[in-house]
């Protein structure tokens, strides 16, 4: 696709006019600089493919961190009609409820600046990460695993990993309703048994950060963030449990496509009507994976807080750790949105996109309701991460969604090539960032240049009025798989 | 260690994806790594093979990255001059 194929709506929004089998137009949030990279891959074509899904409403949307995905573009958002629309596992992704959580502490940079190495080493030793990682908590029994599927984070809290306050600051309170373990295959269950409380590999991480700049004092204060304050962020998902559920239902739905007379441009877009048995079964299984992922991040957060306390020789009062928020960025959810002037329940697919609800919305935690929902946007391990806040504009334009990260610029192979002959960990250490990783090539694949400029991505959302900047955090310590 | 693997699929594409994902499942649940395969029977919808490998040993095997799944994205299966070639993209 070329720039001439797009219609410019404003400096941060471009439209792909409806054509061919598209049922709605496509809309890409990006500025001219980001658009150049976006047009260099096939993700705009994927926006067009998503626009062909039965029952899609208003627009097939893409956020500024968009890049080439499987079926859906990563950074894609699509809402479908509850009666005529479909649910697509590809619109959620393999890593169901991959997401991000941010923990604030009462510590300032000055308190820990000479202890960063100890903190990172302790996290690296205590939080299982890397390929095939397991063993943070004893292997679950089958009954326990079912409880995790149904109760999510609440199971973790009940078993001593956290507090009620953590649940209050988690999207959906860390438990998606409608989860039914009967809809989860034995294979998925088997894969999940010893993976709870593990980080995984690839782009998953735990990062210690320092708040570098506050953009909105009132909102930052509500979120417990202050300049020079220490935070940490966890990025992980539902591990093999979720991957297997996605694969299982892609298969089921590709078999039933002809039954529903779907002629889809890409097999990864396999889908089923929301009202069909296959659609309902997927939603019930997906909710199990979403809950697994929330419990996973909850456990890792609790273990991380204990680990950092021990590393620093301080107690809970001194560390002052509190969950700011936990967002999922690979999910499909039933939500109410404005469609043709009226409120309507729809199914919002967010594939690499973060919910961004405005002030006053009933699903925003009570203590944040006057300012809006925190939007957590992790960047690469060399530059920065952001906290933004949801807006009414997001509700009107993007089904209450924003970007979810920086977005990849180089393929993993391309990154390894670019990193050849360089010591990435040393380069980062020179910038004051201590990084530890299990995989030899992880650091090359995940090096800062492999990602788009997070500042630019977040600025597009800010300038478009979708998610307003609250705080920027600089990484100082990272563990990766 | 020898493992008998049987997979089915509605067509060659699905067969290829199911085969790859079955190997991932064996890795994830039993930490088994294979390096030699022998196809015993194959049709366009079913595959039976013997696979030889061993359980993961941290000192002798180097693990690079987790593979989430084998995908249908740009999946290519071709036969040229009697030789099959497949290209499959893995989500990592």
C-alpha cells in the first residue's frame, strides 16, 4: 500500500477507503513519520482484511504501534455486532491476555541508585524466566488449575499472593466472567499446569524504572506516581495454556467457516458467529486463559515485591509497593459503545491494543474514576515506558482503545543481524540500564533499535486526544527470558 | 528416545500446522527435543511418523526463544521435481 491510497483525516489519522470486500473503512492512527514504517510492511492490508469480517462496526482500526501480525495486525482494534458479528481468535492472538502491570513504590531513585544490580540479580534468580521456565510455585493440581481458570487473580490472592487492593486495580478485577473449563482442551490444561508464575521469553520482561517526567500532576498523584519515584512493570501473558486454546479454536473455526458461508481472505482470520456454539465456546475458553494470565502476573508481582524487599533489606512499609493498574492488550470483550447514536453492547477485539476508558466510566477503579483509566505503554528496554490516561475521545473514536507499546520495527532476524558484533548489554549498561536475560539472542532481538520510537507512538495517541500522557518512566533494570 | 506421532488435518496446510504444534506440545509438557524423523505413512490428511530425540538437558542444549505456535501466515507447501518444500511462520 502507498500513501496515495490513504485519505488523510488529520495529522494523526489516515483512512483506507472502503473497497472490495471491506464492510467498513480502515483507520490508522499515525503521523507522517510512523506511516512511512507502517507502509513498509503488509499491516495496512491486514487492516483491510479485518474490515471484511462479518458484523464489523464503524471502522477496522489500527494504533500507531501497528505492525505485521497473524491475521489481525498487531495494534488492531475491531468491534463486532453481537447478533450479526463474529469472534475471531486471531483478533485476540495466541498469547491470550498478554498484558502489562505497573507497580509504584515509595522509593526514590536516590534510595536505590547503588543497589540496582542487586535488585536485578535477585529478580533474575527468583522469577522463572526464559524458554520452558517453570517452578515459581508448586505444580498445580488439576482442580487448582480449574480454580485459576474460573477465578483468575482472586485465586492468587486467596492463596497468599497479594491483596484485595490488587484486584481493585486490575482490569475486570482480574477475573473475566463466563469462563468455563469444560471448553478448554486437555492439551491446554496440561501445558498450563507448571507454567503459572513464569515470565516466558521473547518480549516478556520485568523492568525496574524511575519516573523521569510527570505530564499531569493531578492524574499522576491519583495513580501514586511522583518524579524520581521507583516503579516496576511486568509484561507477560497466559503462556502455553493460552497459545494452545488459540490454536485449538483456530482449528475448530476454520472447519466451520463453510458452515457459516464465510469466505475469508486469510486462514488466520478464522472466526465464528458470536451467537454460534463455536463462538460461545471460544469466549468461555478465552476467559479461562485471560484469568490464567491475570493470576500469572499477580503471582509474579507478589514474588517480585518480596524479592525486592529482601534485596534491599527493607519491609513492606518502606517499599510502599502498590499496584497502579493491570491491563490486558490481547483480548476480546463485551462492552457498551455508542453505535449510530445509541448505546450498544458489542464485542471489542484488541490485538495489541490497550483499553483506555475515560473519567466517570463505571469500569474504571473507584479511586481513579475522577481522572480515568491508566493506560500502560511499555517501550523498548533502552528508551522509556509511559503511563497515559483514557479519554472520552477514545470512547467515541476507538471503542475506548489506545496503543499497547512501541511496536516492532525490525524483524527478530533483522535485529539479530543489526546487533552482530555488538554487546547490547554493555551498551545498555553504559546508559545506566542493567539487563539480564536467559536466552543468548534475546537481547539482540529485543534491542532498542528493533522497536519504533515510543515517544512518537505515545505522542500520536496524545495529540489525537485518545490517551493523554501522565508520566514517562526510564528503565534502569530489566530481566528478560 | 523414540516417539510415535500421529496427526490429522483437513488438508496439507492444517496437517503441517498440526504436526509443528504437536512437537511444540511435546516440548512444553515433556521438555522433549527431536532431531530425527521418519515418516511412516502420509496422505493429504494424515501423517504418522517416528521421531527420535531426548529430554532437554540444560548443559547440552541451548534454548533460544519460546515458540508460541506454528501459524498459517504465508504458509507455503510446494512440490517441485519430486521434492516437497514447506515454509512456515512461527509466532514467538
